[in-house]
């Protein structure tokens, strides 16, 4: 489709950029801090604040699950949050750049 003259030039150029942008967003989401638990309270009239009591990300949580022995859950998260999104983007890029003599329109629809 990338070389198909029937597809508008703007689409032929933007589609790979959008796919690469998605990969960048996935990387950002998986590697950055996902959330923080802060404790703010009052005890005996004294205010207290425990900032950064617990911080987590997808990668860190998966590693901690593996280390704690929660292997099935760690594997599921690694596959469906780690491997699958990148596999899907790579397949989209492959489908976009594959000529129709190697990958017919019918096969593209099934993938």
C-alpha cells in the first residue's frame, strides 16, 4: 500500500509515522512511572506527608511479580502488555510496506 498510486501521498507518508509514533507512546508508557501512592494524614493534631510511599510502572511491577513467584501473572502481563502491542505495530508496518504480489488484499484482511 505504501507504493500504491491509488492511496493518497499524505496517507502513504503519514501511516508509517503514525505507527512509529504509537511504538514511541507504548515505550513511554511501559518504561515511565505509572503511578505513585502518597500518604497524607493527621495524627494527634500533627500533619504528616509521606511522598512517594509506593511507585510503580508496568516493567517494575512485572519484575516484582516474577521475583515474588507470581509467574503466570507476570507472563500474562509481559505478553499482553509488553510483547503484543509491539508485535501488532510491527505487523501493521509489514502489511503497509508489503507489495500485493507477496501479501494479497485478502490475506491483509485476515491478518
